[in-house]
């Protein structure tokens, strides 16, 4: 337990004690403390380290047994409240592992533990720290969440090597776990009014943050009378040294009694600074290293447990008197009573030991404890109420249960039920041969209140018992399974099975009935299993419906039966051997034992002669016992084709068939079958005489003819299997009609049908049994006669050019029409326009009576468009005259040329160049064919260009277009034509030099000239030219030379660049390095360039290496200019070098406690005394006050003050006109320890002119004087 001195604000004298004594306390009950109960606490003494030493008059106490050198304190100060500040490493590498875990686990584990330990009286603060060697503001500086914090909660200070950022995101407020969790979740997030990103710095100023929180109360003022913790989370050590922790951080932490807990990835060797501050304070904190900060264990286990330990192991000494009551030092056996003034009595603690005897054996019992035993509690409990150290030995025995013989004590064991600090042992005759085999002995010493269970495991062997099984057959069955008398009557023979031996035949005891008996001899509880088989008697009989009836010699054996199973072949069962002998179970077997039935199978067949057996195939099965007779009868019948004339013979195959008789009146065979033993089978073979029967087969013929022509039907006659044929001729024909037979079919298998011309040939290959019929179907036609008519199509005169008939150059073409007289048909032929031509008009006429309605129909399926048809289908209707004939159709008309269209897209291959400024002033037609019309539109393809649509006949042209090719960014680049690519999305590409001509020229510096010639686009051409041409011009850019001026400036007073500007030339995007040095004038002692900004949008990098700024400029579009302005800190001349010769202080303490006659004096060099512009002072932690009217006496370089009380007096000297020229000093005056005058102590620190804004530690303060 950690000892802590609580420094009272009242300055009451309370010396820190030398010894801490851990005790238990109870106000009234000595037994509570004797049994280890009561309240755990500490009392303190200078003179002795034990409670016995205090009570026996040790130290400065007086009186018999009444030492008074003791005082009290507060154990576990967390119970009175907790102030906790989390100081969190927020640097780039320091927080990424632990922060997600802290967010997730704070409320459930850490916050809940703080709430529990403090009883709900807690305050929590959140502070982060980081720093950056390059940036002057943190990554979250733009977050509203950060900007809205009060200025007093944000520290951003420039230090050698970079800038520190220390932020209090949440000050300590009462019971604020919910708010703390919300703040943790808002951090390591995104920048907004309610959240902030994580830190990005590469510095870890943990020591500076601990100073601000512990000494300067950055996260809120620490409360008095509560436990105070700073919890540091970081993966690395602080940037500050151990010396900084010792000299700067520790004094304030000690003053406020703050414990530091550091959770680290490192061990103490790798983090010496944080390890030091955790172990240097009183009360002492904790350093927990080698942690996996990315896992949950530190948040769920390590930190909560450490808080519990640090709370419970801390006692704060507060000079309070101890309370009246019983006290016992931890580890001692004597309790002492304090009445508030003196120690009046002591008590050697009696302890109660309870021993319960527990029987864990079987078939044994533990003998009762004698009621007059010294330690008798009850029959199986010893109760020992004796002083500490009393020894005891207890002996008892074990007995076997009735029906058992004792064997041994097999094992013993002791179970502690309650209490601690005491033990007992148990022995038997195996270790102490003086004991009986049935005895056990317990021994021990009274050392504490204890309760034990002593488990005795003993065993005993059980005595064997006997019981018998008897099985008796009561079966004497006179009837078989069908209820008929059977001889002999059926019975059962009992046959042994399980056990296989020691069965006895006891038939004589049961009137000669088959009976067996078996006697079991086993220990009680043993399962006795048995089985006997049940065999039929006689052996070929069958057992059925077998059952058993049990009778028992006692109810004991009845309840011991586990179960019985009875089947038609066996009976089996088991029972559990009772604890007594002489029992019997008898089973009487009942049921049927039936004579069996055998079967005999009789078959018969006709082997020769014909006919059939009625119901064939013939088979009869007879069932009976040996010697039974059965009569049979077999009937012979004819069929459709066969008539029975006589049964010639019937022969049996088996001697068990007898009395075979033939009856040729009704054609039957009779006989007798006698059942042999085991059954059997036999056969009767039959021979007959028969004759055949005549049948008819009818045929109907169906014809396909539409007039009166038809075929007659036919009928065949004969016996089954006879063959027949017949030819049938067509009747009722018309001589003016042509009859044709194309096929013959029928619906009968035995009939075959075919034709010879119009005659039908029928063939019946085999007369079916019983005759039959069939239908023959004839296919064919009757057709009237056909005539021919020839139509001549003749091309006449056409305007423009001549068309041609399809597939011929002849002027006339001929079409032959075939049909019956009076029928009307259409004759037609295609007239085709020449390539690139179309029908403007076509006139059709005819000059014969058989011809009518001559006309033309245009076909545009192969035309360029629907308005330019190039096929005319010439048609005429023909009415067929008798005998046929011929006639002519004449065609005249107009042919014109087709007008085509074509789209030509011209653009470049890149969005950085464009085709523009097209000129048509020189466009003309020079080939003498025709002018091609055109229309021009712009296109946005890539950088942009033109889409020109041409309209004209084949070979028409539009020539001598001009267009410029330029850069899209003419400010920085010029275009240069490389190559041309002539493509089409579909169809054949137009031929360069024939259809399209294009060349590079100098039109508007860089351009092209191009001409267009319309190709023929008749769909009937082999080559189908595309409707769209894309002319893509491959271009490149030539960069222009640009100029950029970078001007230099400074916003630091007295600091200017050594040159005013640099001018760079080059292409857009090129990089140009610059470097400029800054210098201070006479008003500047020193300066430090910390940053630089530039105007305009040009990309300018800045690298600061004070006094130089360097970097590179990326040439912007069009060039231009920018001003680079350096910023930083400037230290003006302070007027004196107070670092080399700092102010000196001397002091003297008040001469008596509470006095106000202390004194202090400051002395400065003449130069520094003349440079002083301001002196301020503050007392203890008060505010700074101007000291101009405070001094008792003052002159240049000398200041003194009298009439001072004990306190700490801090001073701030300012030189020159800047806060960089400051010196800090402090003097502490204390009350004398024994009434005499004392010496004051002082210290100081100064900021030299080369430091900004506050420097490092200065010289030590002046020595105090007696």
C-alpha cells in the first residue's frame, strides 16, 4: 500500500510519519476482527512499526499499555471522489493504434470503472498533444469543432525545431462520462463543426502537456480531498528529457498530489521520461508497458485493474486521530481495544473449527461421534472452539451395512468449506498401523475460523443369494390350425439354452410334462439372465400363439423381475438377485402345436391332335396331410378353326395319380390324386383327333375420283391359312378425263393390295382364323386437259436512256402461260433502268382480245431511295382461249439520273486542336459534269471541326475548300499537321484522289485544301460506297515560350529579401527552381523564417531553411507573375544581455510561524537595470500584478520588499519592447520549523534575445541567507 502525505491547505503542522501499519478494525466486536473481518485501514507511527509496539507504550506514548504515537489517514481516497485527465498522444504515429479501442471501450470499461470507484463523484478531462516540424498549425485547425474551443483551451507555440499543439477538448466537469465518450468519437474523424480529423504531427511533447494539465490546471482546477490521476496514452516516450520531468513537471504534480498512469507500447527502458514521472510522485503512479495498444485487453483489463489497484493501495495521511474500537494488525493473532485515549485491553482470538464427517463410500456407514466427546457438535460433526495454536486429534470408525462384509477404507479427502489459513490431515491404518482397519484419525491446529468437510470413502463386499427358474410345458393340442382333429396331439419339448449348463429335468414333478429348472447363486443386485428353446413335438408340427404365465414364490422375486419375452420358438428373461435366498419363478407355457399341411401340384397338356384344355394352361394345387385323396376332371374343347372328334389317350406321370378315365361323349378325363408325405407334383399327357372349319374374307375398295368412276367390292372363301388373289377393274369411267392411280393401301395384315394402271390387284396370303374383312384405299386423280398462250413484252422508245429487260439485251421477251380453257392468269416481266438512272415515267398497252389490264408496278427494293425506282414490273392478264394462242404488250417512258448525298466530317485526332475558319470563296466545278451542292455545319468531335453534306449526281463535284487547323489553347501552343486518316463507319471508303482530295497548306499559318467528287451509289453496283467519310487529321502541339516573374517580400518587421524578384522563361508546365535569402536590419536581434505564402494561382512549392526560402515554380498558362511573402518570428534587441548576467535575488524567511517580517531583494546590472520596461509579480498561483508601486524601495537595478509572509513570490522582468525579452524568477519564503528564522529559496529562468517567445531554463536563483 502506497503511503502519501496530504498537504493541508491550512498549513497545519503535520509531520510525515515514518511507519505505516496495516490493520483491521471494528468499533465493538472483537470476534469480527479475530475472524479476519472488519474494515481494512492503515494507522501511522514515527516510533514503531507494529501495533503491539504502539499498545505496549513504544514511542512517545505514556501510561500502562497506552502508546499514543499514532495517527490515522484516508485509505482508498477514490471513495471520496476522482479527478481524471486523459493526456493523449495525437501525433501521426502515436495514436492510430489505441484511439479506435479507446472510442469503443471507454464507456463500458474505463468510464464505468471510474464511476464505480468514485461512487459517482468524478470529473474527467480530455487533452491531446502533438507537434510538427514543418507545419505551423494542426491538421484540424480548419474544423469548427476546434475553432469554437475557448482560447484558453488551445496552445499553439513555436519551439526550437517546430510547433507544439496542445488542446483541451473537454475540461473536467461533474459526472461527464457521456460527454467524454461523445468527444472521443468526435475526434479522429473529419473536419466539421462537430468533429475533427486526427493529428498529423511528428513531435510528441508529452512533458509540456503534463506541465499544463498538472501545474497550470489546463483541463480545470484540481479539487481538494479527492484522488487525482493523469492517464497518458502513447506508443512512444515524451520528447522531453527525464531532467525536464524532474525539474519542471514534478513540482506541480507533487503540489497537487497527482498520480500518473502511462500506458505504452514501449518498456520502461524505451520510455524513461514517462516511466520517471509515473514513479516519482507521492502517491506513486504506474507505468504499464509492452502493451498491444491495438487490442482490447489494455482498455478492458489493464487500465481498469490499475485504477482499482492504485485506489485501494493508496492511503492519504491526514493527521486525524484514530477512532475508538478493536484493532488487529494484519498477520497477528491478538486484537487490541482503543477507547479514544488509551489502549485498555487485548484479546487472544479464539477460533472455531468445524469438521463435518461425510460418507462417500457405499454399503458402509460412519459410526456416530460419541455425545460426550470433548468436541462433539452432533453425530457427524466435530466443533472445536479453542485459542489460536490449539492442537487436536480425532479418531472414529466405519461399519459395513447389513448383508455386507467390511473391506477397507479406500480413500480420504478434505474440502475447505469456509475460512482460510488453516489445514487438517486424515490418516488410516495404511499410514498408522496402530489404527484398526475400520478406523480413521483427523488431526490439526487451530489457526483461524475454518469449516471442513472430511470425506471417508470405504467399501464392503456383499453376500451371495440364490433363486430358481422353472419352465413347464402345458401344451397338448388335439386340433390342427384349421380346427380339425389331429393325431397325435401336438406338444412342446423344453430345451436348455442360457445358461448352457446346470439345468435340471423336473418333468416328474409336473405330471410328466416337459419341464426344466435352473438355480442361480449371485450377489444381490446381480442381473440373472436365462433362456430356454421351445421345440414342437412331433418335430414336424408348428408352434403358434405360444404364451407364458408366471407364478412367484414371493413378492420379493416378483418385483425383481426385469422382463420376460415369449415367442413361438423360445422364452427368455432376467431378474435382479434379491438380498435374500430361496426364491422361485415358474413359467407355464401354453399355445398351439399344429399338424402341417402339404401341397400337390397337378398339370395337364395336349401333346398331339389339336384342341385345347378348358382353362388352359391346366394346373391344380391340392393341400392336405399324408394319405388325403383329391378327385380331378379335365375338359377338352375345340376352337374357331378346330372341331374335336375323339380323345385318343390320357397318360399319368406319377404313381400318386390313379383312376384315370376318358369320356368321349363330353370329351372329359377324370382321376384321383393321393397326397404323399411332404407333398409333390404330377402330369397328365393327352392325345386327340380333330378336323378344320371354312371362313369368308370381304374387301371394300374406296376410290379418289370426283366423277362417277368407281371399283366394286370382292369376297374370298376358304379354311384358315388358305391363299387367294383377284384383279378389280375401274368402272363407269369418262373418256374425256384422264384417270391416274398414284397409290394403293389397305388396313389388313393378311391382305396385300397394289395397282396395275387403274386396275387394283388383291392378294390374301393366309385366310385368318374365323375369316375377316378389309378396306382398300386408292389415291390418284382425274384431271381436265391444259393449253399454252405466249405473251410478247416489247420495249418501245424511251427519253433519256434506254432500260433493258432483266437478264437480256433483247428488245422483246416472251412469257408462256399454261391453263385450262376459260381460266385467267397473270403474265409479268421486269424492265430495269440503267445504272445511276431511274424511271421518271413508264406507259404500258396491249393489242389482243385475250389480253387485258396491262400495267406497270415500280420496285424500289434495289433503288437508292423510294422516289428513284429503277425496276418496273410490267404485267398483263391472260384469259386462256380454247386451244391456246399468243399476243403483245408495248412499253414506252422516260429515264433520268439519280441525285445522291454524302456527308464528309473533318476534324483532328485530339481535343487540344481544332479545324476552323473554313473558306468557300474558291469553290467551283471544273470537270464539266455538274456542280455538287453542299451545306456546312460544325461538329464537336475531339477539339471540333466541320460536317459537310454534298448533294449531286454521280461524278458531280465541289472543289477548292480551305480550312485552318489550330490549337485549342492558342495562348500556349500552335498546331502542327502530321498525317491524314480517311475512314468510314460502314461501306466502302471513298477513294482518295478520285472522290476526295486533301492537302496540307499554310492557310492561316496551318491548314488544309480539299475537294469532293460524288461517287455513284446505285445499290446494284458491286462496290457500295459509304454515305459518311471521316477525315481525321493527326496533329501535334508546338509549345510557345512564356515568361513568369516571382517577386519577393516579407511581413516580418525589419526583415527583407536580398533580391526583389526572379524572372523565368519556358513552356507551360515546366519547373523552375528559385532561392531567396532574407536579412534583418539593425532593429532585429534575430529572426526565424517559419513559413511563406504566394499570391495568384501559380503552383509554387516552398521549402523553409531560415534565413533561406527555396522551391520551384511550375510555369502557368500564359506566364504571369506572383509575390512570395515570407513570415516568421522576429526578436528585437532587448537592450541588455540578461542571459549572461541574470537578476540576482536574496531573501529571508519570517522569524516566527505565521509571521510577516520576511524580506527579498533583486539586483540587476546597470545596463539591464536601465533596459527594464516592466516588472510584474504574483503570490503563489495568483494573477500577475504590476510591481511599480509594490516595492518597499527601488532604484535603477535594485528592488526590495519587506514585511512578507510565508509564500511563493514569482517575478517577470521585461526588457526592450518584446515579450521575447523576459526573465522569470521565483522566491519561496517558509515558516521556521522551530521558531527561528529560516532561509528563503529562489529560482529563475530567462528568455534570451535569440529565443522566441519564451526561452529555456535560465540560471538558478540566488542562495537564501540565514
